C-alpha cells in the first residue's frame, strides 16, 4: 500500500468510492432514504476537487487502485475518511488518520462521525461531545461531534 497526496485526477474515483462506501458499509446504520440523501450518486466534481485541494488530502492506493482517502483542514477538522468496502479492516483508515493528524499542527482534532464510524474514532481516543441531527436534502441523519486532543501527536511530528 502506498500513501500519497491527492491529485486532481483522483477526484472522480474518490467520489465513486465515497458513494459505494456510504451505500454498502453504512447501510447497516442508516435507511436507504438516508443513504441516498448523504450520497446521491451525482457529485459536483468541481466542488469536491476544490474542497479536497483546500484541505490536506491523502490517498491510499495499491496496484494503481485507490483503497481509501481522508482530508483534514488546517485547524484539525477531519472532513472525510472513507475506505473501499473490500478493503475494510486492513488498517487503511488508521493509517490515513495517523498521517493526517501528524501533518496537522492543531491542538485538537474534530470529526462529525457517522454511526458507522463512531466506534472507530472512539478507539482512536476521540470523545463524543454530542449526538446531533444533520439535514441532507431534507432528510435527517444522526452523527456525532467528536474531539480528540493532539496530545502525543506532537512527539510524532518531531
């Protein structure tokens, strides 16, 4: 597996991975209506690319195939973290998180974790601040605002 920076040419494949992951991996925690509201299969590639370029975005690939990606803002907000459904459980999300956290100089990290991702983030030391309802295309979805101090990451940054 290779961890690398995002390239504009990745955008279309990342949006497909996002859609497929939401509709497969998250299907046990959300209704079909919620999944369609979250990922409708018609992404605005220009908006996605602009956002991914504005953040620190990393991609994991193997044999030329993208297996996962994640992006973090300069202030420590982990915006997206998605791993291909066939590559779950291989440590890809952990590697992406660790790399993004090490590259960020923020004093804490935040994420709006889905029901599916909440246990993963708790295992990384993130604490739930609150459960919340977010609206996507007129449909409510539950997620969790989670925070983790950057303690310990500073040592890895050196």
